[in-house]
C-alpha cells in the first residue's frame, strides 16, 4: 500500500493493543458494520453503494467527502471487475488510505526541536478536552526526558486554571499561572520568559475553548499566536486543534476557522474511547490536509496514543469480537 | 463550510424549473436529493433523513406543489411543517414541584457543558421562577470541577454544597439534600461528572444518585455540535436513567444542530433549554419551531419579538409612538431607541434572527461599536441641537464642532445628519400606518427601518454610520 509510518513505535505491540481496545467500540459500534454490509450482498449493486454511503455518514465522515468517495469508488476500474461484494473490501481499504495519504508521507510526530525551546499551542472549541490533552502530552514528553512547562492560558472559564494546576501536580511538571490575569497573551508572554530562563525543552500553552464563529475570541487567539511568534523563532512549533470524536459536520467549520487565525499543524482527536467515530477528521484531512497526530482514549494521563492510520482503518474492518 | 441554507438550496433547485410548466417527479427527486444532503450536513441522523425524505416526497408530489406557481415555497413549507412536527409542536416546560423541593439531576458526556449549565439553570430558575437554588458539586473526578462550580456559585451568589473530591458522589448528594432542607432551598441542581454512556460503573453511579434524590427532572446536556452519535448517547442515557429533558448546549456556534431533531425524533425526549453563550444568563427556553427554522436557515422572528418585549418598556414605546404621530422625532428619541436595542443584546444576534438575513451575516463581522459612535456623536450635540435636527443638518460649523467634540470624522457626522432625516421620515410614516399597511410593506421588502447591509471586514467605519 506504499505506506510509511512515523512516530514512536517502541511499545508498538502494547500500544496497538490499547489502541484496538479503545477502538473496539468503534469497530463493533459503527464502521464495523461495513463488513456486515459487504457480506450481506451477493453482487455489487446500487443499493450496496447506498448502504456504504450510510455507513460513512453514520461515522460522521463529512457528507461531501463521503459522496465523493463513493462516486470514485463506483468508477474505479477494479470495482467494475468485482463479481462479489466482499471483493470490494480491499479496494475500499486501499482507497481510504489514498483518501488520507493522497500519495504523500504523513508525518504525525510532534515537532520537538533538538535544541532550544519548542512551543506548542492548543486550540479548539469548548469542552473538547484541551486541558486534559495537555496533561497527557506533558506526561508523555516528561517520560521521554523532556523538561516541560505548562502555561495556564485559559483565563476565562471558571476553574480552568485550577484544573491545569492539578494536572501539573499529578504529572509532576511546572506551570505558569498569573492570578487574576484576564489577558491570556500576557500569561503566554510570562510563560515564554520563564521557559527561556529555566531552559525548558517544551512549553505547552493551554487556551480557553472558543467557538469558531466568535470573532472577538478568535482575535484574542490570533494575538496569543503573535506573541509566541514574536518571542520564539519559528514558534509555535505545533498548533494542535483538539477535536471531540462526537463532533459532527461542524468539525469542518472548526478546522477552517482555526486555520485562519493560527497555523494549525495537526489534529488531536479526543474521546475516541466512546461510541463516536470521529470520522469528521477524515474529511478534515481530505479538505484541509490537516493530519491527525494523536488520539485520546480515556481520562488517565497515559490514555493518549499516536494516531495510526493502519490500525484505524484495519480495525474498522475487523470481525466483531464478543467479549 | 456550506453556508447556503437548506431553504436556499430548495429554492435554487426548484427555481431552475420554474417557467417550464408543470413539475414532474424527476424535478421533485432533484429537490429531495438537495434536502437529503442538507439535512445530513446539518447532522440529522441518516435514518431519520431517509424516513423524512420519503414522507416529504409523497407530500411534494401532491397537487399543492405540482400546480403551484411557487413550488420552492411550497416545498419549504412542507419541510418546515414536518420539521416542527418531528421536533414536538410545543415547548416543553421544566418539571418542578408545586410545593416542596424540586430536584434536577444533570448528566451527559464529558465536555458537554454540565457544570456551566448547572449554574445557568440555577440562575434562570431563580430569576424567572423565583426559586432559591442550591447546587451540589458531585463531580469528584475531573480535576477542579468542584472548584469550578464553587466559583460559578460565587459569581451568581448561589449556594454550592461540596465535600471536596474524597467523598463518594452518592454520599455528597445525600448530604447535599439534607443541607437544602436545613437551608430552605426549594430547588436543588446536582452537577455530575461527565461520563461515556457505555461506562457501566459510572452509569450505575447515576442510577444510585437517581434513587437517592428522586429528581423531578433528569436533564441530559448535549453539545449542539454532536454528529450522528447523538442518538446513541441520548438513547443509552435514557434507557438507564429515564431522561426527562434535554439541554442543548453551544447553540451559539454555527452548527445547524440537527442532532436536536434526531434526539427528539428517536427518543422522544423533549428538548427544554438551549445554551447560547458563555455568559451565565445565556440560557433560553427551547422552542421547536425556532429550531426547525434554524435547520432550514429561516431566521427566528419569534425570538426577536420575545427579546423585544422583554427589554422594551411599553410606556416608553407608547410615548415615542405618540410623538411620532405628531411628527416629532429628535436625536433624544433616537438615543433612547439605541439604548433599547443595546439592551436586547448584540446586534449580530438580533440581525441573525431576521429571516433572510441570518445566513448572510453568519460569518460576517459586524461592528458593534457603530451604536457607540452614534451615541458619542449625539452626546456631543447641545440640548438645543438634539431637539432641532434640521439645524444640525444645515450648519457646517455645528457639524464641525460635533465632529471635534466626539472625535469622529466630519464625514461621519455629516452622514449621520443626512440619514437621520431619512429615518425620521420613515419613522413618522410608519407610526401613521395601520398594521395591515405595515405587513404589506414588510412583505414588499421596504420596511421603513432598514437593517442595513453589514459590510465585511474589520476596518474602521469609513462609510459612516449604518443603521
């Protein structure tokens, strides 16, 4: 399939087990039905394509992306030669790889500089899990031997700073808090100063959740981004858009709007341990070429994995398991 | 993001056909495809879309549409009526006890907005139902969730019962209810931790709490941006707990909110409230017909009227009307009007409620400061000038002075005076109109007060005032 993967693969087996466990509900829940549908048909018919469309839609893969995908599938030479429905499966898998990779190598490593300070900015709408994700990434980076600093940039939501502070304690990393601050940019500014002075490797900047159609809040984010750009060369090294797996078509609007004000480098898909598929990220990749970097699979700080396309797609086609 | 509304799409697909005589089944099919895609893009569950389309199509093939000169309007009407029907035709009120302590149990997935809406709901019911609320902090899992509720309680001056994070939620709820009894709270709202509906252990915890508290209302909070899975979430919570109401949060986003339709249709849980902003008073009672219009992109006239009646003083309005009938409209009157409008909330929010405008401005920048500039300019006029607008309009030196005094460009002041004259004429004309005349005028699209076409871009207002 001409597919390369980048990322930490040390504990590959253990990881993929956990990944599969997390995705198991995904598999048995929705896209797992793909297989059922295929085996339910003897030949390749128009009805079969309709059912396939429903399955993609059901997983929240974007409507446009789905319709295009199905159209392309229909017109694929190999499909025309298919005599039975189950012969379609490898072609669909193959085309899903194409959809995501578009013939390129997708790098989902986090861009931590070998030398000097790396700054990561986390953005997203309310309640997607930005703060928890930061804790998880801090935990991971710390385990890799990095000196990590957190910036409590959510000065708006009640309790947000306390929440990150509690995580900093649990993970065992330092945090910059500015009591009574209302301008998040000033918190970021202070944190960068502290990170430089304390020779930290990575600074993780939390931001308040904001709906992408609130111009004032988006301008505030643009300002934070500007402060980072100005204070640290080539920063932010990652701007990660956090998306909740339950998100529907609005995910596209989120990606578009956040890309407008910041240089989004990737997506982190959270809450994939639920029944939602987060299929909208496939549409986001398709439409805006934003790779999925990591997936959140639970509430503990270990519950974060690098996104593995092979696992993701294959597990969607696995047999249902009984437990 | 496709910004055309569903009603635009239906119109478009059927407009191509007008002037071609009678519609045939193929034409209708084309329109149905558009409706299908639009509903899916609005996150309406695919199963419902299927049934819905089949139903609509049958009606659309009837005489009413086929013979109509405006098939687009007819189809939209059918879609709208069906949407309202699916949504439940009337708003469902919240369940409260007539006497004694009413108890509301909040539940939902992580990040759906339970804690914020616990506070909003407490605030809302205190304001409109005159209740004395207590909020119980039973989310012991998410770091600082208890703190968050405590802080919200402080902001609103509403009591919060908490036992930190070491106690079991069941115990906290029990103790909290005793506390409410002692302190004569007639409303208790229990905030719980977000949980996946498939998490057996945590779902059992909610069942326990339900048994302890016997809530009058079990309120499921659902993010309005939720996709196809909304149905699974809602139905599992419903199965386990017997959910009595839904609170749709983050509806101030640009989502269509088709999830609302799916939940209502498949689980029959009524949606009772919507969260429409991060401020603690931004909670609204849910109205099915408005949601239907939102999915269609038809604006929310009723919401606008409600906002207006809530914020406009009847006697003030009457007084102004009397003055207008006498042909008087001064800058002072104008200033009063601006203040009234400002009390109703953001300009963008208001404009968004007007049919036809909503979709146009959804992603536009509206300079909310426009009104402030006008206020500043009027404040820089003398008392005499405010009562005699004509004299301002005709005097260069007066305008110069006002420009200097207000710090606004001369051109802007000039524009204001010119437009004020136009507006005065229209206002006076409108005051003399009968209700019928007004409706006619509105239908013809020359409503005396023009909302003005907001310009895109964030530049300083070069074009002067717009109103």
